C-alpha cells in the first residue's frame, strides 16, 4: 500500500513540476521572429524592468519616510516621558510652576511698560498744559 502511495506521489510531483519548469524557461525568440521583432521585444522587456525598479524605489522611499516619521514621534514621546520622570522624581520643576527667574523677568517687563505709559501720560499732560 505504501509503495503505491509513494509511486502516485512521485508521479504527481513529476507531473506538476515537469511542465512548470519547461514553461518557466521561455525562449528569447522564435525562429519566425524578424530582427526588428527581437529588438522590439528586448526593448519592451527593458522598459518593464525599468518600471519595476521604479516601483520598488518608490516603495523604498515611502518606507524610509515612514520610518523617519516614526523615529521623530518616538523621540518626542521619549523626551516627554523623560521630563515627566524627572518631574516625578523632583529633579526638575514642572512647566506649570513658574521659576523665580522667569517671575523676575515678567515683573521687570511689566514695570518697564508702566514707566513707558507714565512717561507718555506726562508728555501728553505737559502738552495739554502748554496749550
């Protein structure tokens, strides 16, 4: 029984693989082709090959840009997590807390604006008083 099964499998494998290998190697040109036909077919094959290479290059470029975007996103997420961890450990102040240097800078800017307004008001008052 095993011998029959093995022989059937062998014959079917030869039957399936035999014609496929014969059709897998097409001839370059038949005897009835003219030299112009041979050149035309060669040019068509080259054109197809170039088109395939172009498609492959486009896919590779698209994949590269996708990987670049993912790298940027992961880098941003990593930096946010690192900052959150430092804030959590108390090594850095959170952005919600305004630093003393920033408060001093804001106060100084506000005072400069008040002085400028006072100067302008004084000039306007002097101008009105002289008229």
